[in-house]
């Protein structure tokens, strides 16, 4: 990635505490987000995508969530090490987040307008009256009809699509440099999903923000992202530019995800290819290749993680001899 990097995640590991100790849910994750670009993180549920996003802003549930190592450098400052008050000044102002489920993220006892205005008062120094006017304007920008009336309503009065639009308005209130969107269309129907993604692209372009888009849908990645990071069982197994990865997937898991996408050339009513098995639970992770674990390889043989190598220029892959057997350039 030759563009200016605004976020660089290096060897991030995070986990959760249970009765047996702390188990790593995310291990040695590395990627970067260039200015003005969209980076997608893709994988099945349980692969560690949301934990990665929450770890960057230190939003893991407490007291059970723990950052175990690594760095998250925002303009060279490590978000994982800075004092909490400094991080609070960055959250919502320079880095904002669109959460996966707006019903849970929005406060049910405050109006939509008040929740948007709060960011403008805290980070923008606006008066309450000016912040309310700007909140209504933001709701109008995200295409909520009769924004002045909707601003005075509570989240329970809005549809799922409108709540997600309100979340996007809140995320954009302070014109952040980076937007982290954690599966922002999961609970929406296909038509609303398309509208939300188009809206996110449009308003991102208006403020010049970079984006970290988390999803389990490779179709969403193809249409919205410049770079893609493929995660499986808490690890990055492949990362590259979007066109490169779709044209030349190297890891068996990436190939399996791509083969499971619906295609126009399929005969009507034919079964889609599926990936046998499921993502292992965190307590069952092996030290070695975890996709081999899913494919039935004896766990006793999976004792060492394969190295992550640059197999092609800008194209990195976890070089398991079974799952990614292609030769490494220069080897």
C-alpha cells in the first residue's frame, strides 16, 4: 500500500478471560488503512473481525476483554498504549464507529437528535442549540425524511434502516478521518442494505474519510473496498488489493469463500457450494494451521503456525503447505 497510511495495525492480539485463564480470540493481526481508501475485513462469524475492530478503539467488554500485544498506530500514535482520556478525545472525533446492531448501540432513553448532538458538543465545542440544528442537518444528509421530526423521536420509533442511518449520521458528525463500520448492514433486507452501503460511500467521499469495513459478504467487499483482509479463526490468512485477491486467491479458505458466492451462471435452484465443518471455538484453537484443523487434519500434527509471506507483490498469505501450496516469489 503506497498511499499515506493513517492506521497501521501491527501484530495485534486480544482475548477474553474465563475460568481457565485468558484465551486469545485474535492473534498476530496486521494490516494498514491508507488515507481515503476502504479496507475490508471478511470472514465467517466467529473469525475475530469484530474483536479486531473493538480492540483498535479499546472497546472490548470489561473486565473480561484484554489486549494481549501489538500496536494500533493512528498517525504514529499507539491507540493501545495512550492514556484513556487521550483516546476518548479521538473516539468519535477522529475515529468513529458504526456498530453492527444499532438497536443495542443507540441509547433507548435519549432522542436520536440528542445522541448526535452529544458528539458535536463534546468534540466540536458547539452550544446545545447549534448542535441540535447540525444534528437535524446530518439526519437530512443521510436521507431520513422529515429529519426535524425524526430527531425528536426515540430509537424504538425508527425502522432498522433508519436506525442504521442515524448511526451513520452520528459517526459522521465530527467529520472523522477514519470510519470503522462493523457489519453495518447485517440486520437489513437487501434493498435497504444497498441503500446504506451507497450512503456510506457517498458521505465518506464528502468528508474524505478512510474506512475499515467489516463484513462476511465478499460481494460487499468487491463493490466497496480497495483492499481486503481475509480472517479465519482469529488470524489473517490472506490480504491483498481487492482485484488481485479476487483474480488470484492463494489460500484454500479464500477460495472456499469465493466458491460459495452466488453466480449468475449457476442453473436455477442448484445448491450453492458450502464449506464443510465450522469455525472452531476459541478454546479449541490449535497452534498450527486452523483451516487444516477444520479440514480434518490430526490436531497433534498442527503444532506450528505457518509463516505469513508476501507470495506476490502486495499479496500476503499464511503459507501453509496444504492450504496455500503455491511457491513464494524469490524462493
